């Protein structure tokens, strides 16, 4: 392409600038359907994806390939929290299994707590602590020192590189020992922090970075905005806290008899038996001793031991002020024995949070677990916990655990509970890369949240709230496409949130309208179930919907994921021609979509559809001929709001009543 002007220039010099075109026939015009609209070109997979297909780890039908692999780790963590100083000391041994076909000479470790270090790179302001102090690193028992060449470890912000004393071969495993300490940041720290009386402890231990078949080491740093990509692992965790403090965590408590008083254990057993909410720890029960919340411990501390298998993280919260409510939720048949299974639901909150509806939180949590289990697939774990934490938790998800902070009313509490609990499916089970593709978990979660809200609050249209929020930003021309790493959106603007949450949710609504309710539900569940406990890329989602829907939806992905084109279908004119009603539909926007029309004749409504192919061939207008013009009383484009039309004022035509 760039060569052409040079050739023309040379030809001009040879033939004489002004005259040379006269000696040649005028070039034939380049055929083009219409220069005035973009035609979405196909979605091309990345080279990494093509390579993965060639190696059999991915497929073009959206299933994991026969050679799909991912890494695995086993963590044993012991930590102590001293609330009076907010200090956390931890030590872990990690066995890291190299299931990849590659020999690894270095491993990378996330030190997300270093977001709060004075020198860390960040895209948002946070309270500054000292970050995470690394006290010891050993590989296969050999202590390593901090150095940037040879075997040793090197810390850069939220990442640590460990150069191993020997290579880690495929099918071999690495044993790491790491000790660390940090000060828990105050309330104001994103997704975690402490107010002094409640602690949310997250991003708190050195965690193996993801090494996958597409990227190798995914070591985009944690900068505060974009979220996480985490590998699956088993955890055994011992948490030492003062006696009388309650801990809500990922996983199952394995030493209840050591930690919890007989009274607390009896009430938990009661909660497991029935469907009513049991107040396991009430105000007067708080503290340690007989008829109190916990047992007393040596030196005034007790150690809570948790186990969690095949989860992508382990997190916890603690408070001496927590009340504890519990019940069970029926999640459907999880193990294919044709009997309904249940999960225990726990909520922890301070008494003052009753004014924010937290006395309803266990009932709400049971409802949302049950709804999502039937809408998607059964909740897989033995327990689910929602805890009331620092305001800066806002609403945050961890495996089997959510932290919710700040003032709420009943609508807002239900809304945030259903959203954060929906994350137990995406990304906790379907482990996509949140840092690069936030829409792949947040957008699906926003959509699932809307389904939960609409089921519980009849007549409440949560999908409309997302659509309106997306359209409001689209009208300002400040929109940024979805396919962009989460930290690369203009900070301090709604662009990231709209793209990742509300536009993506609206895309799912549109996809449901394109595929029909059943086709959509089947493809959606298939995508999720194919990738449970795995790492799907965007192409795995696209390919699953393409193959399940039986058609290439490239035009749809290109339009709504890679571009900021907007949709504006309009009724251009309605006239009578040769005894018929000629209805001209104009596609005034840049986003091509099928046109769904309702034609009303008195009390009768007919449906018509103009296929998207009309626009994909370059047209800007299409005329529909309707019989019996006098009977037509109204015509409307997309009366169900299936698609996010940016200007609805031109969507409806009403016959003028005869005078
Ligand atoms: Zn979310």
C-alpha cells in the first residue's frame, strides 16, 4: 500500500505530471456496496490461540483441547493476626506442580499486598503501608537471597521472580518456603482493609502467578484497578486470632471442636438441619468461654484451621464484634445421585449493620445461592459466607466468600449479595483472566445479577439499568471498547465500568434475543460447564456460542467487543405505493443488528424481521411492503428493547386517525 504513491510519482515524472493520466484509460471504480457504513470484519484469533489449537490445548469449537493443561499448587499457610497492631505474620510451604510441557527456570509470584508499598506503581490512590516484607524464600529447602542474577529472588512492585537453583522439568514439582509480614491497610484500601474492629484480609500471601498455555507467565502487575487471574490450588490454612474473634473464610473449618464453643457448634448443627435462619452467635454470646462464641485458648489466642480444595484463592475476614447467622440453601443435584444437595450459608456482621438490612443477609444469601444454582448450575462447595466489612470492600468476591461494606438498604444489599455471589460461578469456577478481560467475569456477573434481581423483585428491570447506563456513556462519545486490559481505561471516568459491566451485560441480553431463550441458555451453560476450574480465553467464549448457535457471530463480536459503534434503527418513511404500505427502515447507526418489527392492525400484532445480512451487505435502508395499508395502525422497531438502540424516538410510527 505504501509503495503506490512512489510508483505514481515516478510515473508522473516520466510521463509529465499534468498529462500522463490522459494517456491511460480511467481506472475502473472500486466496487463498494456503500462507503458510508463499516462492515464488521471477522474476529481473528491471536497467534497464541492459533498455536494452542495446533498443540491441541484449545479448539475452534470452544471446548478445551485434548491436550489442555494447567498448573496446580498445594499451599499450607500459617498466619497470625494481631488486631491491636494490625500486623499479620505468615509462613507458607507451597508445592507447585509443573503440568506444562515446558521446563521452567524461574517462577513468578504475585505479591499483591505490595500495591500499598510506598514505591508501588498504581492507577488509583490507596492508603500507603510498608507493603509486604519478605522474610525468607527457599526453593527445595535451599534458602535464596534477594539478588537479580543467579538463583535468588527479585521483587518488583506486586511481582516476585524466583530464579530456581535448578530447572523445574515437566511433571516435576517445586517446594517453596516463604515467610512474610505486613501491616493490614486501613479502610480505604480497595477490596480489603481494617476499621480496627473488623478485618478483611485479602491479597495477603505470596501466590504463584498463572503460567498458562496461551501466555506463559501472566505477570501484568496489580495496579489497583484491574482485578485478578489466579491458578487453582488446594489450601490448608491455620489462622491464629484472639479468642472470641470470629473468622469467615474460604473453605471449611476443620477444627470446629477446638475453636467453637459447644453452644456455637450446637446452633450450627441446628442451622444445618432446617431451612430457617439460626442466630448462631448473638450479641450476648460474643467473646470466649462457656456459652460464648469461641473456646478460650492458650495465651488468649485460638487457631482456626480451614481446608479448601481446587480454588483460585483463599481469603478471610475477622472481628470480635461479628454476629453470626446461618442456614442452608438447596442447590440442586450436584453429584448426579438424583437427590437435591445443600450448602451451608453463613453471614457475619456487626450489630450496627442491622440498620443496613444485614439482619436479612442470611435469608438473602440463601435465596441468591438457590436462584443462581438453578439459573446456572449447582453451587459446588459446602459453604458460602457473606461478611460485612470495611466500607472499601464495597462488594468484593473471593472463593466461597464475599466482603460487603458501606450503607445499604434492602434493595442495595440484595443487589450486591446476588452480584458478589454470582462471582462464585464467574470467575471463581470459570477462571478467566480478569486483568485482561474484565468483561468475561464482570459482565456475565452483572447479567446474572440482573436475572437474580428480576426474579426476586418482580417487575424490577435491572437489565434496563445497565442498558441505560451504557447508552448514556455512548451518547457522550467517551466509550472505550471491551477488548482492552482493565488498567488501560482512562482513570476517573465511567469507561472501564461501563465496558466491563453494563455494556457486556447488555451484550448478553442482545445475544439472548439473537439465539432465543433456550438456545442462549444452553450455549451459556455449556460455555460455563466446559470451563469449570479452567482458564477460558475470550475466543473460547466466542467459539462456544458460535458452535452451539450453529452460526458464525463474528459480526456481533466485532461490533460489540472491539468497536464502540452504536445502534440506531429508524422508521424512515411510511407511504402507500400501489395499494401497499411501503415501510422504509433506515439503519442510521454503525452497529448492524437484525430489525425486529411489530406491525399492529387494531388489536392484532404481527412480527416481522429484517435479517442482519441486509446491513452486512452494506445497505443503509430497506423497504418492507405490507398488505392492506388502511388496517395498519402502528409500527415499532424492537418493542421489547432486546437491542440497545441509542435513539428510540425514531423507532415508532402511528397511523394518523382519519378526520
Ligand atoms: Zn463484580
